[in-house]
């Protein structure tokens, strides 16, 4: 499909730089594509979620935890010193990460980058972290092999890294202490993401309690979100765009519980596109969900037949992005163009710290 079909105008003022407080006070645009004319869009708040779902529905939430994946360091080549910014995006082994580096064009395979303390003669290992550039790919991507491995590497990254705020926030303000909690879901558990599953940022303990009281179950899956989620689509045709792989897992007990809930008439409600992509990666042809552990690079565009997910809660996404393509596949391109036009006109806040939407699947959209 032509990527320009997924473009839309978005004022700079619509971009949220801070989350709503409390989290569940954010606005929620309910989109019912197959409702009667004039009833397909409704303005609500996230606090209304229990009344918008049914007893027996199941919320599937991504329990990945964001790590401080942005690192600053120096590359030394003879007398020349270059400052380098690295964004980790996918772990390849105990001591290796794939990452995006800036300025990528100046780096070469075999060179070393020192993160943290820039003093080459510094003797304290705790003050710095060295990495060798093993491979160099396109678009500033590199494969880094670190001097530390396993938990020692995790500790070094936690000590020296910075919270990886999305570029459309980081370019407008510096990170601060509030982001350490704001950019993490309350149920984050498994370290590995370099971007937050942002629909989950709206949940509070009170909202979780009210969902439970309303008979709505919650189950957890893991997808370690990569920085590739922020990459723009540079091709003119969606068929020419390559997605970066991300690691995910659905255990057997969770798959069994989700299948039982759906068999009993409950709907699978994905909290965020990350949960949806993992569920669809694990879905069989008959819509049942199989246990899953491994990489997924699923790319969902209009025409895709959804098998596992019935309802999607998701924030508002970038123009021409793979995520706007996904929601257009789920609810229909015309529906989502109209919904986003309404959201802009009504003052909804966009992107990671912005408001949310609740999309009901349009089975005629395929």
C-alpha cells in the first residue's frame, strides 16, 4: 500500500510532554467502526474502562520493564575523539546488543566505544563501560560486544544509561527524575524493553481493582519493545518496509487461560500494540493462542486478518508510522483517519505520554 495513505496533519501542540495525573484521568476515545452513523466515536476517560468492557473479557498486558537504554560515550581513533550516542534496541547474547548509534557514519567495525567516564586512563571499572563494534549495518545500526556480560552488563547499563524517552519528547525537554516512574507501567516486571508499552502507562491500582470487581481478568505476556518502534517508514510502499525483530514470550498457562476465556464468550482485549503483535504472532489459524517464545517481526497493515484480538487499547500514533498502519488494519483506514481528525480537533494529547483510545475490531476492514 502507498505509505502516503497513512499520513495526517498533527499540530505540534498536540504532542504530550508529560503524562496525565493521575494516570487514569487521561482521555479515552472509544471507536466502534460498525456502530450506527454518529455513534462510532465517543469521548470518555480511561477511568471508564470497566464500564466499556464486559464481565468475562480479558485484558492482556505487556509486563516488560524499560531499561535505561540510552548511553553516551566516546570513540577514540588515534588523537581523534568523537562523542557517540547509542540506543540499545535488541539483546543478542549475554555480552552483545544491537543498537542505533549517532553519528553512525563515523564508526567502523573493530573500533571501541567507552561509555561513562571519558578518561582513557581512568582505573575504576565502575566508572566506565567499554564496547567493541563487531558489525556495522544500515541506518546507524551497530552490533556491540561489551566488556561485561550477563548481570554485570545489566548493572553497568543501569548505572550509566539514561531513560530512553521517545525522540519527539527528548528533542523538546531533558529527562528528569519523574520519567523514571512516568515511563514505566505499574506492572512492569521483566527487564528488557527500550521503549515503554505506552497504553499500559494509564493503569493505576484503583483502576485495576475496579476492573477486577467488574469481572474483567488480566493476564500478562512479555514483548521487549525495541527502539525500532520509533523508526520512520522511509519507503513509499508498505511492502518494502522491514520491521526490526523483538523478543516475546507467552507461557503455556497464559495461553490456556486466554483460550478458555474466549471459548466461554469473553473477548481478548490487548493493552497496546505490543501485546497485540505478540498475540497475533502466537495465534493459530483457528484463533487459539499457542505458547510462544522467540523473535517476532510481524508487520500488520490493512488486509491482515486478525485471529486473536477482539479489542485494542492504544495511544495515538505518528503519521505514516507502522503503528498507525496497524490500527488502520484493526478498525479500518477511513475510520481511523476520521477518529484521528476528531482527536486533533477535540484536543486529545498524542504519543507516549498522551491520551488513549479503545478500538473495537472491524471485521469488514480486511
